[in-house]
């Protein structure tokens, strides 16, 4: 978004040159850039991946500013429908009619109304252009600890009286439903579950022939992105959803987005839909598999980006439904699974792996390393280029032993290696038999970027096996992992059985590495990493051009002039969080 004063003067000042002399067509294009083009800082605020916002919320003010400069600019702005295609509704559009903001009971029933002026204005001025819709039901002052999902009543009004309730959500979607054929993206955020449940009902209950809701003829024929997110990690990280009338999953999810070009029997789901993100939102997964499968086929490539995140254990899909969801996304390119996955019964793989030949990015945040390994075993993605593994249980101070997961990703073997004695760490020599691994092809031969965050394993070997199974690794991120894990960058005697002991070889792992990005809280990691990289060089490994180390914590400090400096570490960033000081040197 460009500041208005950069477009040729301040408000109320007329000039004969500059942007004021542009032809109408060119001026209209400049207005589009001012409205929709973003600076780098603004791009960063939108987020990344599937959780990226469709537009910057402040961009909706730009066409209003432009139309207030002078008469010509107003005419051009009002005559350019593409300036008004960002539809933003937030808690600021909710009016408390009681006038008593301190009274929680005023946020319920008819005392709370939706201000429709801005919404109606943008819908009118946007003409027939496609719409990017962002419904932000988050309240910055909301206290999550006061909210109990199980106290939802049938009317969607929780006991804690969130200002953006189910009635408001239903009202918004009833209005937007008349323009469903123009939707390009639909993003809905909410602090609580009740408004999202209401949104699911609106998006999932077909109302063919009624004429007062969704356009039954055309449906959401332009829809490309669908994102629903409950932003309350306080409750959605609980193991179980809990009791409540809103727990029952919505059947026929998103059926209201379908079109019926030749009547009720000619259902056609959105053919342009490419991205779906359900965070803290559960549906009838069996029906969801049919919805996913129906978006693929003919001229449609189907879903390319899928995110399933933050689902309580009792509302997660079973293994069969999970596999069918993936099977319905044959052209999937990006998959994000955070605190979710199938409900594993029996702790054993079930059926062959699902083929995902085009999958390039996989981000897995797990609360059980064993279940994460089983989930990974359901995937066959030889073309994977970026793998991110993150232990989500670390936030609750109960980290997993991720050895099984790391070993599976490196070898394809779902088994725990033997241990020596009664200690709890893997021996540095004994691991999987060489005969078992020798015949296996790497699971991820094309992975070029690996990130491990809070991933802890008991011993060095699981990390070494993982790196040994990634022959084309170029970029490595190691964030808050144990210090001993850095040793996996050196050759390790990974396979040991008596029959092949004479053939034992220890090649240098990851010889194609171009960058390492490490984050840690202990100061001695600097010398550990530096000495390991220096030892790699002595063994003949190519120099890694870019090695960045970030040390966090009040006890960290920049090495002094009398201490050994490692030129192998090209960039060191030291953050003293306790004192607020930041040290940096290159």
C-alpha cells in the first residue's frame, strides 16, 4: 500500500503535473497498485504458507482515501471495481446497542448488531469482480482462560459472551452468500468454536431453490482458497474436545458451495479450489473425503495445498478417512499437519502408503513421536523437497523421544534399534543391522531443505541416520535441539553386524550442504558447531558457504578476543533475552 501523499500531493491540493495529469486508464492502474501492492514489511505481516492472510486489513482504507482527494480521483476510484474487492469484517463492525461495554451481559442477543454500511458499500462498488473475504472474529481483549467450550448453548452464545458470536457470523454469511459465485478466497478466524460452527453450518447446508441464500445455479465457481481457523490454542491443545452440543461434526461439509447448473440433481463442487486449511475445525471426515475427491478430475487439478491442524484426539479422522483424504489429493504439493493426524489403533501401519508424487513440502508438528512415525508411513512422496519436523509437546514441557520418527525418516524402518545395557541412550556403534538398511532406497531422496525444531532424541544415531538418508540436502535448520545432535554432521558407524563388519564405511554426511541455520540457548554450542565443521573440512568435506548461529538467553555472550574463533561460522547472532541486549558480529 502506497501512502496517498506519494501519489502527487496532499489532500485538497490541486496540481497540474505528476499523477494528476495521467490518463484515466493509467490513473486507475496506479490506484490498483496503491491498494493491493505491498511493501516487504506488509508482506511479512500477512504470514506464510497456508496461514497467509488474503490481503492486508489496512488496504481496505486506501480506496476510501483515494476517493476523498478530489472530484476526478473520486470518479476514477468509484469507477474502478477492482479497488473494492477486499471484503473485511471484524469485531470492530459489531455494535453494542446497550451502550455499556463493561457489562458482559450486554454482549448477547439483540443488544449486539452488525454494522453493514462498509460491507454493503464494498459489495456494491466491486461490481462483478471476484472477492477476497476475510472475516476476523478475534477480539484483542479476549481472555481465553475464561472460556469453556463445553458451556456453549444451542444458540451459539458462550457463557463468557464473546463479542463476535454465532449470530453475527450467520448474519455475515447470509449476506455474502448472495455473492458466492464471486468468492475467490474465504478466510475465517475466530477465538471461539461457536462462530466457526455457525460458519460451517452456513457453508455446508445446501439450500437449493430457496433463493434467499447461496446462488444455487453457479455456486462458488471462482473459489480458490478456503481457510477456517480457531485461534484459541489454550483450549484446542487439550487432548479431548469435551462435552457440548457443538461437538457433533457437521455432515456434508461445504456442500453449500456447490453449484447446480441443471437442477438439484446436477451437483458440481468448486473446480478451482486449490487450498484448504482447517485449523481447530473438525467436520464429518468421511463426507469431507468425498468433497475433496470431487474437486479433482476432468480439467481440475484438485487440492494442491492442504492443512489440518490442532484437532482434539476424539475428533480426529480415523486411519481410513485420513488415507482417503490424501488419496483425494493426488496433485498435492504442500501438506501441513500440526497436532493432528489419524486416530491410531494398535500402533501398526494399515495398508500401503498413499502415493503423492507431486508433494514438495511437508510440515509435521507432532505431540507423539510414535504416532508421527506411523503417520509418515502412510505417505509415499519421493519428490519431497522440504521437510519440517517440530515437537509440539515441547511447549508443554513434555518433549518426546523422537528417535523412532527420525530413524523412520532416514531409513524407512519402523522399529526401535537395540540398546546396550539398561541405559536410556542409543549406543554410538550399535544400531539397525546393516543388512536391513542396505537394500532400502532413501525415503526422501529429493529433500533439499530440512528443519528440526525442538526435536529431541536419546543419542546421536537417530540424527545421523536421518542425515544419512538425505543425500541431496542443501539447507539444514536446527532449532533448539540437543547439543549432541550436532555430532551427526560427522561420519558415524551407523550399521554394525558381524557379517559385514569388514565392509563398514562411514561416509561424510550431507556433502552438498550450502547453509546451516542453528538456534540454541547454550553458549558452548558455538565451539561445538565450530569444531565439528572444522573436523568435516579435515576429512575432505566441502566448505559450507553459509553457517548462521543464533544464541538466545541471558547467559549467552559473544566470544571474547582471547577465545577461539571459528571462521567456519559465518554469522553469529547473540540475544540476551533477560537483559534485552542484542549482540551481533560477522
